[in-house]
């Protein structure tokens, strides 16, 4: 296993541990330089799969940055995972470090959670942040291009896409935006990194057309799906016009209980479904309301106010934790975790006032609100 990893490292151009760290971060992983460097070093202990996966992704992205992409058969993650399982059959995923000598035990969790890969649910990562590595509003740079400059998408048959869009435009309207670029500028430290997002205008009938064609003509998406799997950032350069939505995950002040909401009959899809938190879709700037275009933080603030009746004074600072693409509908997907300062009872009262018709309390395993 380690021989193959060393070979991959050489094929990629033998990146240093700093470059491995840089490109692993860019691929959405959170792994230390030392852990990445240790992957190719023979030792008596087995590396974690998450570290091996980050190492492979870092090599892949480093090679692409050098304009020397690695062959597909060398970077098939399913093949690597199967080889890892054969090489380390006894590797426990829930192990803890000893607590003696003043060391803290490593948090444990179920193997089902550790084995979970968000890609199996159609989520492909562009960027990941955590409380230890935050994205600050001052380090988010958003650019919105004009409609006449949005990229031409080569994936969906244009005749079919236009026809589906026109059919949906008879029953729906709305000015949305979609992701056409994402880049994290890596600097000497996390505090000097910038996240750059590029948006282009779209419309709601185009969003509905994607949903319609995905059901009626799934074969149209085969090339698109492959490109997203291969490199989601490259896909953005010629993305199909869709939308950007944020999932606001609201956590109670007392026991880290999650707010769940039921989708109301006023929405166009998934009526009656319960979701963790609420969703809000980014809109184009209103020409009748001058001001700066909405960025991800503005979208979050609007969603909290409109959907939940929550103002900044009742919650901790907004923390964006994940940005990526939800492949089934080609949507830009943002996850925000938000800790409340008020009780769950007051939260539910505010939600009911913002969206009448709710009755379920917020608690672990139960639900509150409508979206």
C-alpha cells in the first residue's frame, strides 16, 4: 500500500508536505502536514483512511496545477479504498489514543458515521471550514458576472434544455444565480486566506427545467455527472445554469438540539418533507434597491430573518462550514451551522410568528416550523 502511495507521490511531481497541505485544504480536507507526510513512511501503525484519501486528493490537485494530470486508473478512489481495506483489515475506525501522560482521548463516533461519504448523496465538496479554521466575512470575495458573459454549458442538449425552461416559465418565475467559479487563495496561514466565489445570473424556470430533465431524460446528465466526479471545480467553468442555496442548521443554546422544519404547501417540491434547518435560495440583485450584491453571509442573514424570524442579537456569529455542488439538481450548496443564544421555546415562538401553522417543539428527534 505504501509503495503505491509513494509511486503516486512521484507521478504527481513529488510535492513537499507544504504543497500537500495546501492542495488537501483546497480539496476540502482538514489534515495536518505531519499526517500527510507520514502516509508514505513505513511504520508499524496504519494511517487513517481519511488521511490517505486527503493525500491522494492532494496529489491529484497538485498534478493538475502543474498541467500534468494523473491517469484516471491511478486515482480511482474506490480502487484505493479496496486496497486500503485489504492492506489494513484490522484497522479500527473508532480507536482512541491513551489518556495517560496527560494526553486527551480522541473523540470516538460510530463506524457508520466515519464511513459515510457525502458523495454517495450527491454532494461534492469545494471548500470545508471548522471552528478551528473559519471563513470570515472579510475573507470572502464575491464576483457576479453579467448575463451576456455567463459561460456556455456544453452538457445538456440545448434544444431540450430551452424547451424545458420555456415550459416551466409559464408557471414559475424568479431571478436566481449559480456558481461559475470557486477558489481558495492559500497563504502562509489560515488567517490570510481568501475564498473567491464567482456567480452568474440564472432564472427559476432553468432550475425547474433541470429537475424535470433529470427525471424524464437522465441520460442527458451522464457527461455532466462524470465531470463533477472528476473535478467539481473544473465543472464550474462551464456549469449548467442552476441556483445557489444555503442550508441553515440551527442549534439550540442548551443541549445542541437541532431545529427541523416541515416544507409547506407553498413550495414547488418536496411538500411536507421534514428537513434539518431551513433552506434559502440566493437571488439576483434588485435593480430597484441600490446596494452591494448579496453574498453568502447576506443570504444567511436574509434566510434567518425571513424563514425563522431570527436577528443577529439572538445567535452566535455565522459559521459557513461547507460549500459544494448538489449534483442531482446541479445546485450550489452551502451549509451554515448557527448556535442560538435564546431558548428553544423562544426560538419556536419566533418561528411560528415568521411562518404560521407550526406546532411541533424543537428537541432532539422532534421538529418545529415550516419552510
